[in-house]
């Protein structure tokens, strides 16, 4: 899929809906992530990070750059930009927003808004080793192939939830990150 095809399909569809809803005993904290897309001139890639193993939430998991909303943040996009800059060194001036998906409620007590954007090809990232152990890319085409989507139904506190997996090479992309990718793919269909 080319950048122009992506932009056309994304703009024509309004079906995005959250696949993650949980019953939480306390109010959810707001967070935002960036779904960074890279156009290498031939195809699109999705940039992902692997979280540092010592983190309190989602340690060692594959995720998008992002984090919780701070009081000084002016919007969800600002949160995603700020966190992306902190985690991988990408300045907000190089981020070109396309849009967003609906928010996701995650088991750790956050409501996460994914912001979709294009970022430059061949940018040299500077990862914050305190937050990120690895930065890598996956061709969008991998996620567009239905055979790369795995889902299981699990019960938690009496409720049934779908848990999504999208393995790629040595990476196990799962949970909210995989749900966001699945929602993006559905949005493009």
C-alpha cells in the first residue's frame, strides 16, 4: 500500500471503533500513543518500540511510542508528540498527523488515544534506554494479511475479552497494540 492509497482509504472510512473495554474500579487515566508510519518510497512501515524490562506498566512488551497525559499537555496529539520525542528522539516538527482512532481502555487503568501520523524515512532515532529497549519497523503489508492475525477469547472478572496477537519475526505484538493495529487495518478495508 502506498502513502496515497493509505490516505485515501483512511479518509473515506469512519468505522474505527475501540476493541478494548474493561470494567475498572477507579477512574481511567488518559494516555496517548503515536502510530508512526514511514513511507520508504515503495511501501509503508509501522514503527514500534519494545518497552524497557524494568518499567511498571507493560514491561518488555511491544508498543507504540506514547504515555500518560501530563497536566501541561494541551491535547492528546501533544501528549503523543511529547512522549515520542522523549522515547525515541523524534521532534514534533517532523510528525505529520493523519488522524486518530477511537480510544482504548487497557487493563492497567489507562484510556489510550492512538494518533496516526507519518514520520520521515531514514531518520536516526535516539532511544531513551530508561523507557525503550528497541525500536523497529514492520511492513504495513504484514498487518494487512489476515493470516497474521490471531485472536483468543479470555475471561477476566466475569467478562469475556478478545486478546489479539500479530507475531512478526522474533516479536510478539499483542494486547492493546495489536488491537489498535487490527482496528487500523479494519479502518482501511
